[in-house]
């Protein structure tokens, strides 16, 4: 086993990997950018190496800085987490060239499966149907329009090196297509260092189902069942669960075997996730969507249901060990749901809300897990993804997991910044969610983006009103104005209003 491991990431996933290292007796080494000097992962690691810069392009996307940090710390392994360079064959190759073990698949397997276009070709070779789309990235206006004419609208424009909903746009017309390509390419370049995009037909109301798999360097492969990831906002998952409430054992096995066939064809090892779209009108039909050649954000729900530590398994595999079990040893018991908590303001179009955490009360109790990067006094930076924690609830049944999640969301308190906690409570409480009637357009169909007045919105108004009445100061003016059906701060910081 390794003695030291460098974590080439930040936030809650860096904290998660640090804890796995502790469990395995490995000394964890962190890296950090300038805004992350006081981040929790920096405080928890045995060593923390500055890599400078503010943006991800200047720091966490710099292979040279990461390799230099790994060499400085004399580590034997590097874990990329998810996002940033987690699916970069260039980073995997740079690790190999430097004598550092990359905790992930081989550079060759990643080169095929981490790119959306080549992974689709690999799926077809394995006999797995794929969503209709382009066979290579589209580079020019003419290529895009010609492909769109054959595929038909609406279309997805997707980053070839993408993931997490970044670098993805919908185009419903030729005019939208060209604008979507430009914005998707810019976002892909910023997030992944690669602007290439491809086109894919948009299916109507599908379920998004993914299979978690593990493979070792000895040719052994297992799948760990499926996750339901249909509840998405701006093409990014916000609630995931294991198993899927569609509860089809035959389909689960077919999806699992399809995932293993694809992985086996490219000699895949490490943790990986194969994603599928399942037709709502014909739940027996499914299409390969993509493969994520890394740890997934939503891995905890699978861990809770299988009682298997996927991060520790990843590290053991990288160290050359065999899988800890065979396919027949995998058992799914109970149900788990994960809610992604973002530092975003649901009452202001979900805009990021960086700032200082002034109060923190995290939920606990039976069946509750909270993977978080928060602490009281932490300054959430503006430069990175606003995901700050992942709340997971486990129960013997899906109903019990839902009840525990609602209890935990009710206990969660983060002061100083808006978060998506209240929005998630509303979502989890929705009757169709509780009944498992899910698809990728769930939030839009049920108008769950409609903004609401939360309890906290009345607090500053009440305070201002009281001060006005007690002091008789005309400077504290309170009056109604029209603004998107919510209480909000006016151009003056002491004026609040609501749409009437």
C-alpha cells in the first residue's frame, strides 16, 4: 500500500479522499490555490502545498503544477477526485512518466472512454445502443448545420471532454445551435481545458440511470447496481438515489451487463460509471449515454446500499490489489438518497452566493451522512463550482430514506449565505418524487423553479419595520415594489419589497 498520496482536487471530494486515506493508513497531501488557503481539505491533510493562482485554469487544471507538488511531497500516488483533470489522459500519462501511480484507469482506456465521441463508438462495438448523434466533434458552422439536418431538433450540444452538466446546451433551431456551440465550447474550455463539442439528439422525458462498476488490474469486473439520476437542473444532477425507484430487476441486470461489456472491451480498471437513458414510454429500451472514468459525485448512495467504500477500493486497485468481492457478493440493501447542497440563491435564479459561513448546524442521527467542506467562518470563494456539501439519507426502504432526508434538511442550518436547502425540501416533498415518477425534465414539468418566499426572507423586513416604528426614522423606508414574487433588497440596502 502507498505511504503518501496527493489529492489533486479541492472541496468536499478532497475531504472525502483524505478520510479514505486515513482509513487505509496513508498520509494525505493536499494542494490549494490562493483562494483555498483556508479550505477544510487544507486543514485536514498532513501536508498542503500551494499551487498558486485564483481560477482553476491557473491552479487545479495545471498538470505541471500538480506533478511538481507530487514530486515535492515525494508521494507514491495521485488521486484526481472528480471534475478538473479527473478524466485527463494527459494527467494519467504525466503521472506514469514521473513514476507516480494515478488512482484511476489507464491513460489508454481513459483516452477512449473519457471522450464522449470515442466512448460512443466503444459502446456500439460492444453491441450497446447509443443515443443518435455525431460520430466526431463538430468544428465548423457547416458541419454543425449538416449534422443537425440529419439528426433533427431539439439537439444537445455537449462537451466532448465534459461532465457534471458543464459545456452542455439545448438547441431547438439552427440559430440556437450556433449560439449554443459557442457558449458550450467556452464553458468546456474553462472547465476541462478542451473546447471540443459534439451533437446528440434530445430524447423526450427519459430517465437517467447509471451503473457503478469496479475493475482491478487482474481482469476482474463487477457492477454495484444502478443509481437514479433523473432529477437535474441545467443538465446537472441535484438529487440521486440507489436503487432506482423504477424497480425492474431484469432491466437492472441488462444495464449492469451492458456496462461491464463496454468496460471489458477497453481493459478498464478502477472505479467507473456507465450512464444510460431509459425511454419513459418504453422502459425496456435504453441507450448508452457516456462513461465517467472517475469517481462520481453521487458515489455515497451506492456505498450506503452496498456497504462498500468505493474510494478505498479505488486506492487498493491502484496499488495492485484484487477486488474485495465477486459479482455474486454484491448485495443492495435498503435505499439511499443524496441531495447536493449548493451555495446558490433559489430566490435569485440560483445565482452562486459566495460569502462567509457565519453559522453552521449540520444534520445527524440514524441513517444520515454529510460529505461537506463547510465550517463556521469559512469563506466560500467565487472562483469554483458552488457545491459545498452532499447530504445522504439511508433507510430500510425508499420511504424511510425520504423521511430521514426531509428531517435532515429541516435540521440543516447555514448562516451568512443562501443555500439550496429549502428548495430541496420542497422538491423531496413533491408527491411525484415520492411516488418515483421521475424523468430528466421533472423540475420544469412541475414548475419547481418557480421562486418562493422563504421564512428567512421575512426576517430583514420585520427588523427594518420594527426599527422604523420605534425610531421614526424616515431613512428606513419600507414599501412594496414589483420584483419576481419575492422579498428582495432594493437599490438602497434598507428598502425591501414584495410583488403584490
